[in-house]
C-alpha cells in the first residue's frame, strides 16, 4: 500500500510545479497553492544547465523548452578591456548527457508558464492567491488552514515556497539566508546576432558582466556589483545605473547597451545564501528548492538544484510504503550535492570580492563533474 495518496505543494515556482507534475503523474492527488495572484515571475532570463534540462525532459516539457529557449554548448571569457577581447572559448560540460545542450537560456516567465500548464495537464489542482496560515500534524497526516478560510488534510506537505519560506518557519527551522555582499542588475532585451552563448567578463568596475541568449530574439544581461541599497531608485534611475555600469564593458556589450531602453525590463536584487544542514523535514512536512538551500547565481545551478530536489522527492514518495524511510534517503541523496554547489558558488564570490585569480574554469569543471550523474 502506498504511503501517500494526497500532497499539498506550497509554491508554484520551479521546484513546486515540478513536484506537482511528478506526483500527479504517479496518481497522487496534488493541491498546488501559490501566494501570488498569477504565474508572473521576475521578468528576466534564466540559465538552465544540462542537469536541469535532464529533469525538464523527465517532466515532459523538453520539446517546449527547446522550442522557446536558446541552447548552446560553449562558454566565452572576455577581458574588461576597450575591445571586450575574447580570451578563451570553452567547451561547456554537457551535464545532462550528450543528447542535450550544455546550457539553455530562457525567458523566466515562459518557463513558469510551461511548467504550470504541464502541472494542470498532469492533474494537479492549482489555486493562486492562496496563503497558508497554520499547519498541525499527527501520525496520520497534516491539517493546513489557508487565509481564505479553507482548509485541507494531506498525507504530506511540500514547502517549495522560496528563500523567504513560510513553511520553513512554520516547522521550526530557524535557518535564514544571509547576504553575500553582492548585488545584481538584470535586464531583458533584444538579442544582437553577435550573442550566441554566455560570455562572462570578470573584473573592471563591477565583479561580473555577462549575458545569456534566451531565444532567437531575446537575451538577458547582468552586471554584478558590490552590495548597496538600491531600493530608493525609480525604474528610470535603475535603468540609468545599469547603463552607466555597462559603459565599462565592450564587445557585444556595445550593442546590448544600446538596447537598454525600457526601465520596466530592469531589476536589481542582492545575492543571498543558505543551506539547511540536516533533515529538510519535520514529520510529514518537508522543504525543497530555495526554501532548503539557496546560492548566488555565479554557477547557474539554482534552478537545476531545485529541479533535482523535486525529482528525488517525488521518486522517494511515490515508491514508499513507509514515510519514515523517505526522509533519511532524501537527506543522503540531496544534502551533500546541494551543499557542495552552494559552497562552490560562494567560493567564486570570495575570489571576486578579494580580486583573487581563482581557477574559475577548474571550479566549473568540478561542479560539472558533481552534477553530471543523476541526483
């Protein structure tokens, strides 16, 4: 007899929708609730490495992702000089296997829409604008109350509700993300023909300047700076700051900079990081994705690790006839891998802040070796 027949997933981001799809396809009754009123996601891009694409293929959305994103197999490193000189073109690691691109860029809201549609198609019941307010559990299940006055009882509750996770706090895990000392400007704009992969520039007045093609027509560009309070800037002022920072970078940046004209397509956030270094569950309630671990996007593994969490958790839950065996197996399979990725991402931040010449290609290769095998 299966250990579960009903699951509540809190959060309709990457980890949450993936979990809902995989469990609903296995015949589990899934409720997926999201605090936001719709599927809108921060309107920039997302970089998906091969191990993320491997899970997306298992979710049944790879063909849509391939059609709407932009795949590539190399990584460029450029100099912060007046020519944006290409220093080296690296063959990127195909961590998802030889039949998938090394990397795929996408418009983030497009990926959110594809995953949500797949979750509904798989049978998950989705509700937006729904916020949990309380949960209590006993030996047989979890009672959850929502702000709209509704309630439900579930065999398991999955908190995939991001870095500010309500679920994490509700079950008494007091780990919170800590600032890394870096902020990032992101912009979504048109793709010049010269941009066919990610190129990174380390150094200059900012820590990193980079870009990622997200479709035949679009890309997202980003500049990482020392952390500072940018919250008081208007959208127009934010655009002006990003354009000013971009003045120091050249090569394709000269074309990209000219296309930075829409203040609504620019946003700024700070890097944060944390790892829940122990079991991610308390009883029948478990956290995954950014609720359990978050890392700076310096190695582009955030979405991949969230998707791997979802795949492993769904596999364990669907196969279990005893929930007690699920949690140590989840910890054993996911914690060391997620922790290693977070630590590697932080190592790169440390090098950049100290202006050290760290072995960036070597660090990337070590992470690729770690994530090439399925989680």
